[in-house]
C-alpha cells in the first residue's frame, strides 16, 4: 500500500482499452440475454465474470502480474464486516418499513414469541426463539453470501483488483471512485432497461438510480478493499449485498410507491459511503 494524491493524470491507453472491451463485450452479452429469456435467463449471473476474465487477459498481456491483488485474508475484521454489515443494514430497513406499516415481511412469521421461516435456513425452519433465529439467520446468510461470492469474484477482480488503482491514480481518490462507480452502474444498463432490479421504473433506474447506488458501493467496496488489504473483502461484501437486496425487496410486500423504498435503500448505501469516503480522503490509500 502506498499513498496517492489527487492528480489529473490521464488513463493509459491500455486501461481505456480495457474499459472499452468490458463495456462492448458486456453489452453484446446483454443483447444475447434479451433474446434468451431476459432477466430470467441463466446467462444473467454469468455476465458477472466478464470484467474479471478480461482483466486477467490484460494483466497477462501486459506482464503486470497478480501479486498486488491482495490474495491473502488480510485484516479478518473486515471480512466479517463484509458479510454482516449488509445483513444488519437490511434487517434495519425491514424493521423500519414494518414499524411504519409500509411493508409486510412474508418469508418470516412470528407467533407466541416464536419465529417460523418459510425459506430454508441452515439450522432448520422450525419455530424458534429470537436468539436462536438470529444465529440461524446469520449462519444462513453467511452461507448464501459465500455462494453468491463465487459470481461476485468475477466483477471484483476486474473492478477493484484491476481497475480501481488505475482510476484513483489517474483521477485521484474522489473522481476515480466516482467514475468507477458510474462505469459500474452503466455496465448494467441494458439489463436494467429489461426490468432487472427496477422493474417498475427501468429508465429512471438504469440512467439515474442504479448509477448513484453503484457510486456509493464503489466507495464502500473501495474502502473495505484498501483497509482489509484483501480482494476477498469486497468479494464477500458484493455477494452479501446482492443477497441482502433480494431478501429485502423479494421478501416483503410493499404498500406505497416503490420509488420511496428504493430511495431508502440508496440512502442506506450513502450513509455507508460517507464515512468510508472521509477515511479514504484522509489516508490516501492505493493498492498499487
């Protein structure tokens, strides 16, 4: 790890070519998805491997090497946070929405102080007390996040492992992470216009809401990557947030405008990103 300053160095031609290659191939892949079942296609999760595969090719071609990726476990506190921060944030939103009477949780029911799950949990679905259920949910969420991380690795190896250092060196911490987040958001654009994530507002979601969310996530994932010194922290966090979003928006019946609930989700991501951004600005970390 070395420090970096806010600079205005342009990206190298190789980095620009990487970005162009990722976007073109990914958009072609999403066109194929459109003609093969749309957002329900089995091809959707495979798209997550594209940034990593192309990054591997570029790193081999340029003899850049892979030693600076951060293959060790690094600071293990951040690995734990990578899984449980998304879970805690999501549970907090669930309790808020239910408490305000804005939504009803459908996958868990409570009766006589016992909670029953309608989805499979690692330690069983039988009625259970709050403490055992909390342990069961945490263990199950960890297990599912690990599975989701298998796909998240493809993105994180490309976005964080390969591109983040180049973006922050080329544009500085602030602009580098923001531009990386915008790029990450628009990388999803054709898929979101098909109805992925924002089925009721695909245009607003694809062009505005999702890029804002990915800017926040780029800052948070960038911070946890640099602090942990391990690629596995953003990989786990990415997988956990994907599962958390599905648990929140797939496990509740909402009463009201879905845009309001999406804005709460974005606000939560923003609240995570702000202290991370301040920390990065003060320290000026880089993986290079």
